[in-house]
C-alpha cells in the first residue's frame, strides 16, 4: 500500500484497498478491528488497479472533501468523501490531451492544492522519448480530456521520484519526490524546464531513499518514509510553509 | 532529550495501532497502520519567513533508535553498492526510473539532517523454519534484512537482552529484502527464502552460509510471492503468489528464469489474496490460506471482499481447479493468517494467526464454518503478531515466530490454550513490542492527535 490520507476537518482516515479495488474511510480515532464507516467499491466506481501495484495511490482534498485516485495507469478519478458503495466518480480526467501516463509498474502520482485549486499529476516519460517525467498542473476540477494549465518538464526540473505528490499550500510550493532520491519543492507557477526551488537530498544526507511524503504545516515539517529501509524521518523545512 | 524520551515512551507504550478491518465486518484491506504520537517541543526549527530564498538552518538530529544488537560480524545492509543490479532493494528507489537528469539550475539544496527518525534496530521476524537434522532454527528478519540461525535448544535467560545467533546471513550480497517463506531442506540443510514484495525471487543458501554472501541459487518468480513448501518425494517447490492469486510449482532445483511445472490459478480456485501454504505429501493435499481481498485487475470495479479462508486442493492441482474443501466463516477465527504448517501424523494444519495473536489448528479434514480444534493464545504464550509457524515432528514441537516482539517460541506439539512455551529465543529485550514497520511506503499526519499514520 502506497497511499493514505488524514482528513482533519472531518477527523477521518482515507485508505486504499490495493487488491480489492476499493477506498475505505475510517474514523480518525479508529483502532484495532474496527470496520470502515464508508466503502467505495463496485463496477460503477471504475476503480482499477494494476497487476503489479494494484490500487495503491490516492490524494485527498480536505477543503472540498474530495478523493483523487489514479487508476488504470492514465486516469484520475474524483470521488466525494461522502461517497459510499457502488457510486460513479464525480469527475474522470483522462485522454491524450491530458498527457497523463502511468509508469511501467503502475499509476501516475497525484496531489492536490485546495488553496490554489490545482491538481498536480506526476507523469512518467513516454517510453523511448528521452523527455523525462513531467509534472502536469491542472485546474482542481479538470474533467475529461483537457490539457494541463502548465507543465514542468525538462532536464533541469528533476521531476520524478518514487513519492506521491503533495502541495504546500501556504506559500504555493509543490513538494514531491524527485531525482537522485531527494524531495523537491517547485512553485505552483513554475513551468517548463526550471529547477526545483528547494531540494533536500534525502539519500545523500541519511543514506536511505525516500518513499512517501506527508506535510505537517503547523510545525513546518515534512515527514518522509523509506519503504526500502523501514523507517520514518522528519525534516524541518520552514522555507516551504 | 526530553522530546526523544517522549517519543521513545510513545513508541514503547502506546499508539501502536495495527488495524485489521476484515472478517466479521466483511471489509478487508491488506494494510496495517501504525500511529506514532509526536510531542511538540521547543526544539522545532525556527519559523523563518524566507519566501523563495534559501537559508541553512542547523538542527540536531534526534535519532530514536532503541539500540542495536551486537553481532560478531555486524554488517551495514544499507550501504549503497553501485554494483548491485537495478532490481535489488538496496538500490531500488535510490535512483528513480523516470526522474529527469541532475539539475543544472540554481535551486537551493538543503543539507540539514532529519530532526527525528523512527526506526527499529531489532529484528522483526516474518518466518521460521526448523532444521531437525542439525538442531537449528532459522528466522527471517525483515527489518535488518537477513536470516538468523539459532541452536534449536537456545532459551534466552531472563535478564539477558537477546540471544546470539550461531550464524547470520545479512548484507548487500545476500539479496535478502522483505523476505518470507523460509524452508530448510531436511537432507542438506539448504535454506530457501522468497522475497514477498520486492525482488520477486526464490533464493537458496547452503546451510553453512554466513555473513554477507550471495545465495547459491536464485529463481525468478512472479511478483508478490509469500510462502513456500517442498514436496521432497517429487522434488517440487510450491510458492504462493498473493495477487493475482496463484500457486506456482517449480522443480526443486529450478534456477534463473525457469518456468513453473504447473500453475493453480483462476476464478474457480477460490484463491483470493493467497498467503500461507502447507502440503501433506502423505495424503496428497495442498492447503492455502486466503485473506479474501479479490479483484480482476483487468476489469474496473471488480473488487470484492470475501471472508478469509483455507482452501484445500489435490497436491497436483493445476489450472482453474476448484478446491476440495473450504474452511471459511466466523467460527474459524482466521485473522490475517500468515504461515501454515502441517502435522501429518496428528492430522492438523496450523495457522500463524497474526492479528489474533494466536496459533489456530484445524483438522485436515475440516470443511466449512468450523471452529479450530486447537488454539494457542493468551498471556502465558508470549505470542505477539505471530506470522511464522513450523512443525518439528522429530521432537514433537511446534515453533512460532512473533513479528511483534522479535522472538520465536517452542511449544509441545500437543499444546492447546493459554500455555507457556517450553523455550523462547528472544532477539530483543523481554516485553518489548516491535515497531512493526514493514516497508512503509506512505505516511499521513493526523494533526488532531499529532500522530503519524504509517501503513505497512
């Protein structure tokens, strides 16, 4: 499992069920063998994993109460947090104009910036293109086969990496995994072949590579897991908050 | 220091949530979430309004390591080795597959270390195997990434931090990652192990292997393998694949990219998120435990949650063969059942019942919604999230490894109820609960409770 989210507004935990094509929502204080309060699952949901990664990515917008799920390698589904059962998504972002591609192992990565109303998708390079990965920035409510508002792409950008994208809303930074086992921050208005504004070279500093990322704006910290080293690290990063 | 102590207490005494949301409520998810409370303190970074300009802040790293075991040949398995193949865990993720080239721009690089690190420095045991010929126990460590071998009669005395293994296979060259499914060849002591989520292989070490050594043999397997069993009469090794669920059967000596002799797979098999497995070569039966998470990855919205089950097949089953019997229902107490082991003489199949903190035993002939005939559970047992189980038929003992407290315990093969083990091998101080990290790929921050939510 590669994603989960906490909704501080409604005090809930949102979790992917990777192999059962479902999204589970639990009480924030859930403990032990407690059932979810809601389950999004069924043919109308369009939730679809891959053989390798399953249904394992997700982003959550607690301001607008929406869950974003990349599926089938190149689709982004949006559900209401109140959705329950076999319900269709509110929106489906997919198509050649979007530029969204999955990786060789699974889905694109997704993040959301509810303050600036942006949806951020990290999309790997087209096979054989040599272009490198792209960060695609859409309107938060983008639907259908629409083009991104802007694209961060090029050799200077270092876009890519194994971590889910997130948004640091206060100052308009996008924080995500990037090249050389680092975490980087780009500005939401960045576009083209621009370097990240900030970079923490996690592997270089700690000897371990980052996996997941979560933000703690109140304490101006970024929490980073290392899936291949079995640890959780916390970095102070006041510059991005 | 005050903050470190607070976090240490939080990790030791509270906030360990290992949630399972399955079975009775009919909802399942293959994940556990550990919550860590983070206390606030005055050591946080200064709030600097830097805008888009960089500034280096000096902050002391406050590691939360609990200490380390002292092995004669302690190896740092985390050291990067450029010579390792790209698929190796110790290189995997370090360089991302689709990252662009190194920046040549003018972004600001921040070199400050983490202010806190949560890490367990004791072993976390996922699997166990018994070598009755050489009187040894092998334990798979999925935290320090190795195999530790102990004398079968080892019994860690009270007051001793941990027993010392007689051999440790650990390090960059071993290809041991988040492995599982230990098996020991009863003839020559070869140790078999499968990589459950990362390297997609079966690796074999000779009994004498020690230190940072490469396996003597590797076999490429499908992704998400979990358990192994070997039919010594026919020379075949069985491996469960969690998803898409299947059982693959290879020649015992298979290596490289050799293809399986047969595959049990398909909607009629009843396999769903397959995990543990055991075979009875006398009765020609194969038992598989299923967690119940089900979907066809090629069909959107096809996901379903089923009750966990044990499905029973003919030993030579292949293709889309339905089970002979299915043990399934609320009476079974199946609760994230991991490893399985057979006592062919007694006619029992034992399950390491992870979240039940128990070992449950069924008769090999059981069918349907039946209660286990044997339940080893309770305070006296010392079991904490047991995921490994092995039968020692020669010495009439049942061995159990506990993921939750870095230990392995031997019980009489006839044990039942809240009974104390006859021996326990500890690799961590008594009564210590493991952090229980298992490849934490994600994290969320619960701002209300100031807790980290870590799925595993």
